[in-house]
């Protein structure tokens, strides 16, 4: 069910609610998965390799090393991982300058969380320069801090990103709700001990203990997040 509750009205909702909300970026708040794929396809095309769309669901939402490693394997390119990583990030930043649309409900949800004083953090596997580029349209003011993939030792699906974010906010991971769109991100959050709300992008995600699945960020509101304490165990 899509939430149509105005921000001001949600203040009357009952329940303790999450202590903090940790949000993924690519495919969750910003519709960038297609732009990443375009950047990867263009870089590999420059090297004489046409990427089949069948690989798109494999690389979506994963860390750069895993995604590029898979594409190196299927294409047989002689370019190195380091060379491809630099080239793809550079191409993505060129493409993102044209703008990336926010996912439906993203701005309203962030505004609602801010209005209620819910601590939030952006936790992404993307590099710092990429995050900073997207924050220009997303709004840095909505987050207490942002954490990039190159600012942790081990990125998603390892739990370190969400353990780090929860610790920086001063909360137990079990008190935090994570909003993710991929299996990789969900695995990271669940390994950290967080409650998870999955908003699947390209690949379906099934409900599980301490995990609920919605079709859009438009389904999320303060009352919904407060209900997770009793609905997810």
C-alpha cells in the first residue's frame, strides 16, 4: 500500500520506532543501476566487447571488484581490474552529471525522517567521489553522515559497512532499520544484525525473519517503520 500520509500527520503515530535508519544509495534512493550498466557497457565496448544484458542482473548491487571481475571473466578482456575500475568510475561520473532520477518516494521519505529527527546514514558500496556527485541532487542535509565503499576495509556483502554506520550513530545494529534493494546489501545488513526493509530493484527478494519486502519507497512512512518492531522478529 502506498503511503499518502502527509509528513505533519505522522507525528501522531504510536510506537517506539527505529533508533536509526541506514539507507543504501544506488537503486534504493537514486535510480542509478541503469547508469552503472551504461558506464560498464561503454567501457567494455571501447575495448571491443559487447556486454549481453544477461549479465546485468549478476553485477547489479555488487561491489565494483566483484562486478568488474565477472565481466572480465565473461569477456576475456586483457585490461586489469584496476584499469577497468578507474575507467568505469570515470565514465559513470561523466554520465551522472546529466542527472539521475530519484526513486519514487525517496525525497518524501528522507524529508519525513528529518522532520521526525530520526538519525539517518547513507551506506553505499560506491566510491566517495561518486557519492558526493549524487548528493548534489539527493541532498546531503538529509544524512547525519555518509559512508562509502572505499572508506571501509570490507564492503557489502560483509557486515562491516552497517556495523560501522551503527557504531558511528551510537546504536546497536539491532536497533537500526536498513533499507536496501539487492541481495548483496540485504546480506550485509542482516549479517550486521539489523532489521531490513528490502525494496527489490532488478532481482526479486523474498521476505524472511527480520526482513520485510515492499514494492516501493512510497510504501514507507514513520508509522510503517514504527510497526516493524512488532511485525519483524
